[in-house]
C-alpha cells in the first residue's frame, strides 16, 4: 500500500513532476520506424509524458520531432505539408526544419529576420532496431544510445509492436513484473498460444499455483525470481529483469522467442505498451512473425489504421462468458495482451494504491516502487542521475531455469541473465 502522496509522485509524469523529470533522462521508444517509413511522408502525432509533438522524416531522410503547434497562431502541424526538408503549416505557410527552427515566413518582407527568433521546442531522435527513440531531457545530459538486445540483433531476429493502453503507466508495468497471475489469467494460453505452447515450463506453471518470490537489487533495477516446484529436489525458476524506469522482460518458454515490454506514459491516464519479441541465435520463423501480426503472444489485433487494440474498453474486450464458464478462456478474454490490459484498465485511469492489500507475491512490485520513488526524489532534491542508462545495465536477459533446491538463483543463473551476442537463452 502507498500513501496518497507517494501514489501521486510515482504516477504523475508531466513536465516538472519528479517522475516526469526522471523519465526525461532516458531514451524512450516513441515511434515504430514503419510510422515514418518514407522521406516527405505524412507527419505523425506523438504524445509522450503529457507533451503533444509532431514527427517527420524530411527529404534527406533526417528525423525530427517538435512541438505540434505552429508558433504563429497555434495550428496543429499534423495538417502540415512535409516538403523540401521541412514541415510547412497550411494556414499561413510558416515552415520548420527537423530541429524545429523556423526557416520561412512567406508573408514577411524581403530581408526580414523574424525566422531567426522563431523555433519550436524539439528533441533528438535516433533509430535503432526498427524503433525511433526520443530523449526529452537536458541536452548536456543525453545518455548513450539504447543497447537493449532486441534492438541490436539482426533485423530478421526481432519483431516489435505497440498498442495504446487506457491506464496509468505504473499499473501496466506492475502487471509486467507480476509472475503469479500467469497460472490463472493466462492459463489457457500456455497450451494454445503458438508463441507459448509446448514448453516444459508450462507444466511447472500449472502444477504449482503457490509461487515463491525472491527479489534482488541490481545496478539498474531488479531481478525478480519466482520459483515453483519441479521434479523432486529441484525448483523451476522464472527470472524477470526490471530496468529503470519501465523496461521488463518475460522469461522464455522452450525455443520460442524471448519477449518483453516498455510501458511509456502518454499522459497520466494512458500509456504506450511496447512489446518486443526476439531470438538471440536465429531468425524468427515466418510462422512466428505471422502469429505476432495476428495478435498472438504479447501482441494484439488493431482497430484498422490505428494502434488501438481491436478488443478494448469500448466493447468490453469482446468478453466471451460462455468460454469463461467452460474454462476454455479463464477470464473470457482472448489474447495474452488483452487479458492483461483489460484487468489493468479496470483499476481505473490511476489506481488508488491506498486501498490495496499486498502479499508475498507482490515483493517485486513493492521494491520497484521503492526504487522509483527513491530515484525520482534523489533527482529532484539533489540532481542525482537515475540508474539504467548505462549500456552494461541494458545488456540483460530474462531466464527460465531448473535449479537444485536451496541454490540461490542470482548466483546460479548469473551468466544466463547477461546478454551476449550469439549466446543461447536459458529456457525450459
């Protein structure tokens, strides 16, 4: 349980808030590369951390993101013309380059220097792993480019999607580091989803519904270890890394791709659920990629032309009570991703954590909250840089392993939890 003021601190991310300023110290996924696929293509709206922005790829292929609204009369530049290395407002023709600098005001007389005084707020972008990343913090404190393994393996080995989730970022993140719900909410999918089924670990998940949690601190966040009974004398461990502020990685199953998430605030009541799948040693199979595009695993089907899930709050997530009664779908909702989002959104836009009652299975959530609050407070009060930006902290993996009883997972699985090019992942 959190006090009201603690809950406010950890959930509010607009500019000037402690958590908002902390988020702005990281490279965050902003767009899929496919959204800005071509030079001079249509501008794309970007809303992150309560800020409304517009992004373009210009004639030379350069990426730019700037304030959505024209400096003249506040028109949304989403209506603008992306042409000749700049975005031109359709209202009066003011034009901006990828840095947000005004380069043309057609109505001004010859020799006018008005443009020199006009610039929209803008942020740096980089492209890596099929994702366009944004840094919204102080320019002089810009961290190194992101080194997450899914974004650095060959393109054929990785697949990334995103979807809108209608709730605060933290309740989505907390679902991502809560392994105990898998044996209930996702029980049907373990044996039927093409990206999960067939793994020996699925049996351990379903045969032991009383998992035990152990959590260890790392430089950049936490390793959350969850153990269940396996064969006599051994335990099945699923180990989830959480790296500040919003990266999580789901332990693998069999030879299926490894997957994970970023939970990036749009504003205080909505977030982007970024979902990635990759395999560290082989290209993804065509059948795997097609399954992901069809909404299998941690991905979803969309309302056409959007990144809004087809099953969403407005249609009660296409709940099927008949399948819920028969047990075909434990929750009555199809799809791993939507099973999660339906319940996380049901908590309300911002969960009231003063009313909850936590148990031992919530240890990872408790420690993640403490780390977040401590880091945001230290940044606000003393300027202490938050952890998680250093490349070596991002070279992590999740792992699924069977260990002898009494063996500490953090020592026994140390090598399995470190990402190295070409090294197979530890899986059961």
